[in-house]
C-alpha cells in the first residue's frame, strides 16, 4: 500500500472543490465580459455579499438552506437593480470608466458591510446533517461538507450547460456573446439578455460565496482575493468562454493546491506564472473563439 | 490686443501653481506642508500613469507596483541591507530596477489589449504585492519597514542638501515634480512621443505606416513605470517607511481615479486630480462617518455624469450657456 495516496487524494478533492467554486465566480464574470463588453471589478464584492448573506440570514432564520435560498433571490434582485441603474449606462463607455464605476461600487459595498455587519471575521456553522467526515483509507477522514460543495457546484455547472446550450435564452446569450449588434438586428432583445446575464453572474458569484461560507471564514477583503484569481481564470480561459473558464479554473485550482504542497516557496506565484506562460503562447486566452 | 489662446492660459495656470507651491512653506503650516508634499508626490504618480492611459491609450490597473518598486528600492538599499545611504546611488539603482522589471512585465502584458490588459496588469501588480508581503529577503512583511533616515546628498565631502530638514525635503519633492514634468513635456513633443500618441489615436494605422508599435508601447510603459518609481522613492524618503499597502490595488485604482477626476491627456489633469482626491478624502473623513460610502458614491456619480473630469467643467458650462450661433 502506498501511504502517500491518501494525502494526495485529499489535496485533489480540495483542488476540485476550489476549482468548481472559482468556476462559478469566473463563469459569470466571463459572460458579462463576453456579452456586454463590460469589465466589472466589483464582481468579487458579489461573492463577499453572498458570504455575508449566508452569515446574517442563517443567524436570522436558523436554517442554512433557507438562508441560501433567500440570499440567492436577494442577490439576483441586487444584480437586476445594478444593471438597470448603473451598468446599462456603461456598455458604450470606455473600460476606464467601467473600472472606476465598479471601484466606486466596491467602496460602497465595503462600507455597507462594515456598517451593517462589522469588520470582524465570522464563521457560518455547517448544517448538522452534513457535518460529518467520511473515511479515506485507514486513518484519514475528509469533511463531507466539502464534497457536498463540489456536488452542488457540479449540478449548477450542468444546469448552466443546459441553460446555455439547450434553451432559447441560452442561444440568445450565445448570440450576444459572439456578436451582440448582429443579434439585435436579428430580433433578439439584447437589453433583456444583458440584464439576465448580469443578474445571472451576480447570482452565481453570490451563490459561490454562500455555499463556501461554512467551509471558510467570512471576512472583509475576501472579495478582492477571489476577484484577482477569477481575472486570471478569465484571461487563461478566454473572454466569453464559459468552458474555458471551467478548464482554467481547474488548472489554477490544481496548480495552487498542489503547488503549496510541493513548492510552498513559490506557491502564491504559480498562478501568475501559468498566466504569463499562457500570455506568451495565446494572448487571447486558450478558448477564445 | 490679441486674445489669449488656450495654451497661454495653461502656461499661466502652471506658473501660478508652481509659485503657490513655492511660497506655501512661508505660511508655516507644518501639518499642511507635509500633506501638500504628499499631494505633490501623488501628482507625480498620477502624471506618470497619464502617459500610459491618457497618451498611449493603455489602461493599466497595476501602476502601484512601480510606485512600490521605487519605495522598496530605497528601503532595501538603505535599511534592509544597508549598502548605501547616498541619493547618488539609491535613486539610480531604484529607477534602473524599475526600468528592468517594467521591461520584463511590459513584454508580457503588452501582448494583450483592452479588458485583458486591465486584468493582466492587475494580476502582475498582485505578484509584486505578494513579493513585498511574503518574501523576507527583500524586506517582505505585513508591516513593512521603518527607515533609518533620508538619503544623503554628498559631493566630495560637502552636503549639497540636507534632506532631514523638512523645508529642504519639501523643495526637493517639488523640484522632482518640476523636472519630471519638463521631461514628460519634452518627451511628448519628441518624434517618439508623437508616435506614441498616434498609437492611442489609431494603432492599426501606425502599424501599417511602419512604426514598431510594440516597441514604442514598451518604451512608454517603461518611462511611465520609472517615473512612478521616482514618485515611490520620494514617498519612502519623505515618510521614513514603506509597507505593502503602497503596492495594493487600491493605490492603482486611486491613480486611475485621480486621472478621471482631473481629466486625462493633459499633464495638468494629474495635478487637479491629485489635489481633488486628497481633499475629497479629507473632507469626507472630517465631516462624515462613512467616508468610503461618500467617496464611492461620488465616483459612481462622477463616472455617470461627468466623464471628462473636473477639467471638462468650464467647457461644459460654455456649451450650456453659450450663444446659439
């Protein structure tokens, strides 16, 4: 029996969970880039918002899943409102203005968080019926909740695949991503598509924040960390490519997780080294159509 | 009398601005002197970014990295390894380090454009942030470093300027801005500078006319980074310390914010923007409890309703109140 299999399996499970989570965040980001051509640096704030929804709503309702449901609905509402009030005015503007407007949003989100919940680090309890560990081999165990996160993310990824590839709305989204002007001429109501894609992106990022909240800390600044990694994922995957985002998220997650096991000195750099190599080879990302 | 052209107004404003800053210490407001010299450093930082964003058309979201390279350059040489205190050594070494590093980073990031460029510059700046946060060999730590002193300016045993004197420091920073602005002014008027502005106007045409666009972009990237490093160097010297927050993405965002506040593509935009941003922050901190909320809201409204920045206000008023022809 090879004793090193167990730890490797644990790291692989961690990497899959991290990668799927990154995918949920980055897929919304890449769709928003692809369909609307808008760069939104407040996307990490949506992830943070989700985590804080999970924290406060679980406290209020006493049930994590009810909290996630209410939080998801609230996030989509927030997304619809932001698209209507702010982002829909930015599609024709330059990227600098888009960056700055979303920077303003980050400041507003951080202040709302600081005023309503405070600046301390919180945690969300794992629902009791999921709070157990499963044995891996002879001595090791693995917390089931992390596997649960991966399973939920896989379900969402499949649902996203069906939505984008098999439904009428999905074909509108794809049309918008490949050529929004042409799609509009052919009768697609691009305004509705934009609003839908934006709130879908917000919903996915917030959902990622909510589902991951019991497995990690709910803390200030968590949004920006995730945002920068998601940017790297989008750069590697190619703007507008959801499956590119899935592939890139997995690459980054495995590199990051196994990097910190085998090369702890350069682990935090590894993500960026991969990005630099991809830039040398394919500056437009691996899956850019 | 001949009516004054727009250029004449600009030159008069420049003169008034520099004379005001020159005379400012006479008011003997020590606290504000410190603040003003910080604004002057920020101005230099914003102007250096303007070369990229406003003149070359490259929206960099990682400019704070170069500010940090300049600041840590001095900190590493003077305090971490104590190799040199002299300005004649530390300043050139810091600037050359910025030039070399920005040449390497530029080689990667300039292969991209548009949204990619914004994301990639942010990601590379994050690498520099991690380095000064996590790598002890270059003085990396969460808290940064306190510096032992300011650089000496010694020529043949004679101290030209004693930077420990606050007044000398103030005028040294002001001179730094002045020299950099003159340099930028000349650079932008040189054939190379003209070509770089042509890239912003129409990159494909410049390429088909036969200009080595990538090389020119790289030069603009390096020049802009070196000037930002100079600003960072001055900051470290003035504040006796460095910390990783100098390289954080907030700093990069602030630099972009200053440009859009002041208006891009004129060197005075950076100055207006730097003063406006610092004053706005001070105002919100002094008079409101939630300064981030107010600043954020101001930014959102500014982008939505005043995309040309404060510089565009006179022009907007003129169009609004002008006579119908």
